[in-house]
C-alpha cells in the first residue's frame, strides 16, 4: 500500500459539540460583527449570535424536539442562517440543509428521506416549501422574517435561553446535507460532530486563516463548502463574514471594496469573471490576500491570470460533501499552478488504479482515495451506496481521477464517471474546458461526451462567447486541435448563452448531454 500522509502537523479534535467548538470565543468577541448582510448592511454581532442561538435552541426543546430529530433549513445566505443552523445543533438535533432552487418534488424527497419534523425557510421559498411538506413528517413551517398564513416567524419559537448543549456524543449526527456523491443519485450525507469539528480545525489551520479577516460568503451555506469553509471556519476563528443571498458581480466587487474583504471563497465561474470581466478594474480589491477556489476544477492558466490581475494568490482546494468537505488545500505560500494543494492535516491519500485496484506511484493518474476523521460514517438509509464508496478500512473512494507529484501536491484530472472514452482513450473534460478558456473570445465553456458509432464517444463542447466577440466553430476546433492529441480533439461546438451550473459552481453535464440527444 502506497499511502501519502499529510506533510502538515496533525490537529486536535476536542470532545465537544460542533456549536460549542465553533462559538467557543463568542462571549469574548462580544460586539464584533460576526455576520453582515451584504445587501442591507445589517449586522449580527457575536454576542447577538450567541444569544439568538441559545434562545432558539431553548424554544426547539420547549416545542418537543429531541436529540436525533431532524430540522430542515431552506434559506439563502443571510445572518440568520447561522442562528438556525447552530440552534438546531445546540438543541441536540441534526440539520438538513436544502437548496433554495429546488423544486417541490426535490424538497419533498429530502424532507421524506431525512425524516425532518420542522422546516425553517424564507418568504420567497414559502410556496415551494408548502407544497414540498405535503405527506411528510414536517408539522410546522417557520419563516425567517415576518410570518405568513400557516407559517409563524421563527422568532415566535424563541424560548428560555439554553445554557448548555443538549447532550450528544462525538459520533452523534450534526448535519445532513445531500449530495450526488459518486453515483449521481441525491443522498443524505451523515456528518457527525467529530467529522465537522475535525474539518474546521484541519481547514483553518492548513489554510492559515486568521480571526482578523473578513470573508465574503456568496457560495451557499446549504452546500458543504459554504457551510464549513466559510460559515463554521469563519465563526470559529472570530472573523467577520459578509453574506450575499445571490451572486451579482457588481455587488460582489462593491462589498469587497466596502468591507476590505481579505479572503474570497469562490467557485471557478467567479474566477473567470475576476480574470476577464472589465468591471473588476473599477473596484479596489487591494485588501484581498487570497482567492480560494473549490467545488470544481480550475485551470492553472486561469488561476495565474486572475492572480496577476488581483495581485494575490488564486489557489485551489479539494474535497466533497462526504469529507466534510476538505481533504486537500493550498497552504500559505504553497501555491503550485494547477494543484489543489497538499493532503490536509490528520489525513491520508492513496491513488489507486480503477481497473486493477493497485496503488500507483507519484505522477500516475488513478482514483483518489482519502481517509481521515472528516470522512462520513455513511449515507442515510442507503447501505449499498455507502459500501460502494467507503471500504471496511475507512478509505473513501472519491470517484475523482488525479495524481500526486513528488512534492505531495494533488492534481485532479476529472470525475471518473465524467471521463470521455474515445476509441479506448480516456479524455478529461476539464482539460479541454481549460484550453477553451484560454481563447481570447471565450467567456465560458463545458465539454461532455457524445455517443458516436465509430469512436464510442467523442468530445462535444458548449461555448459562451464574450460580448462583441466572434469566432467560427472551425477556427475554435482548430485552436484546440493544435494543442492536444488527436483523440482529444473536439468533434462539435454548440454556441450558447450560458453553461448550466449548480449553486456550488459545478457544471451540470447531464443537462448538456441530454440536450445533445434531442
């Protein structure tokens, strides 16, 4: 067995609850802004956050919620998100976070599968929420903000402040986000207090985060990246978090300037804008020390281009919901173009040949396997899916392909299931997408496999052009063909206005593949 151990010092994982750990310094921070609502400037201090968490937790207990019960939260990034999240956990319950763009059917599925008893949401999501709770175990809907018919304001449930954490163990379920994992089917990822605390400690230490920083939170808190790397790491450190309910480039830039944002956590589509959009030059981004990109592959060329423009490092990390989520990160000053960094503290990595199951040496591509205290115990109500990706020795089979170089840096090539197989050769969509993005006329791009009678599959590209730019399909195909092996050459290009992406920035390749079949 060829195991890559982390080059970083191990972290201590205290035997406390997640909320006790994250808000350990709230009392001494007092009036320091914990969260600021970007659009309105409304501030929630650490003292106010701590008080509201305790009062809502007390109210949840008074209304009969007990350890192990599940509460659902469907809301955009607003300061109250942290209140609800940690009140639920402090009351000994588990929280399942729901994507605010979900349809009634998707909401219903998550509520039923998770066994949620209460749903807390906001007025714009109320219609979908009402429809989604039908024939589920949810008995009440609460609203963040003013109440409505059949949905009381969540402040009505504030009770006597809970003075101490409702008893839980390190292995108690704390959060239940949903993920497609390695199989593409949405499943509840069981994350314990220990899982989440471990990864807050691993990420904040490994990435060199500090308490005197200002974070921008545009990536959704319902997603594990926003939940942990932004919200929980930021609150644990005592940083100030500026929240954005939705992404708007001009507002995003303006908030950086207004609050002196020091660390910007983004997904690759935002890095594209930072590198190429003319609006960036109109704002003072000089306080930014680092742009940290995750959730999807980022090309070395794009990272360098954005970094040169902003005057800071644009780095990557790697992880997945099943790992709470970070397993690899870029340390301060440790940037290497194209790398997602080194193995996180107290974590180990293997690179395994997906065909033979043999461990591979440095610089050889194989499936990435990870083991550490942040790895989930399994999927809710789905033992077969758990067995498919988590082996008896605790190794999580990520379904991603990559290699580790001689310096211990991980380079992710692509998803195992997204590799395009052309006449037996494997083609990584991310490689072709990165190449297309270097063309001066291209604003965004995605590549998927299209069925072909001769080759099995061929690469098909979807391209968004920059405003006022033109390029022919033939010229763009030649641009790529000049730089890749014959089997990687793009067979067809569809020019489109947008590339469909999830809230976390991942390309929705299934939608693109489906469109090719029409």
